[in-house]
C-alpha cells in the first residue's frame, strides 16, 4: 500500500504555495518562496513534496513550477478547487479503497473507530492520529468524505452531477 504523504502538511499550505507561485508567474526558487511566505525551510520542503506528489507542481532543478492542474487550482474559486482536489484524490489508491470500503457498508458510513482500523491496516507505522487528521483534512476539503462529530462517523459524499 502507498506510504502516507499528505498528513505532512495541510491543504491550505498547498493552496497557498500554488497562489504564491501563480503570483510569481508560475515558477520560482525555494529561497524566494521562503522570503515571501516566512515559512521555515523544512516546512516548505514538506509542502513542496506533497504538492509534487499530488501533481500540482514540478521541481526541475532548484525551481518549483506549477503544473497545468496547479495553475487551475491557483486561479479557481473554492468550489472548483474542491472538485479538482476530489479528482486528484480519487486517482490515488488509498482514497479509492477507502471510498469503496465506505460505500460497501449498509449505511454508506463507518464509525470513527472503523475508520481508524482501516487506516491501521493500510499504513504500517506513522503516528495514527496524525495520519487520520491529515486524511480527513484533505478528504473533507475535497468533498470526498464527510465527518460527523455528532455521530462520530465518516461517510462518502456523492459527487454533484
């Protein structure tokens, strides 16, 4: 199974990087981004690594540049961004497996305990609560999953047609 990656940073950091790159003409070096954002070097490296893993930036040499998908996200409204991220996530095995698992449940939802067990079985190692927080951060932003605090459940959000 895939190694966890997105829990290293929150989605708003990815979007901030994309917006910053767009304001710089779509391409920049790490030091310029650090200066403009006041981010720590290590933190920015994590954001760039996750952004590259998601296919929204490329890192030729020492530069960071937007991909076409990254450009779309940078200039889009929040609803469009959510839709693009939903498509990105559904192209990853972990999210497809998670959605399939939830959709196969009679209620089309699972308890938080079942969600945690799914994550434990999927990822060997790593801090469980950190991974869960990261997965929920991305999937709820992308309208892929919905977390109900009241019921302590996670459910699949059907795409709007």
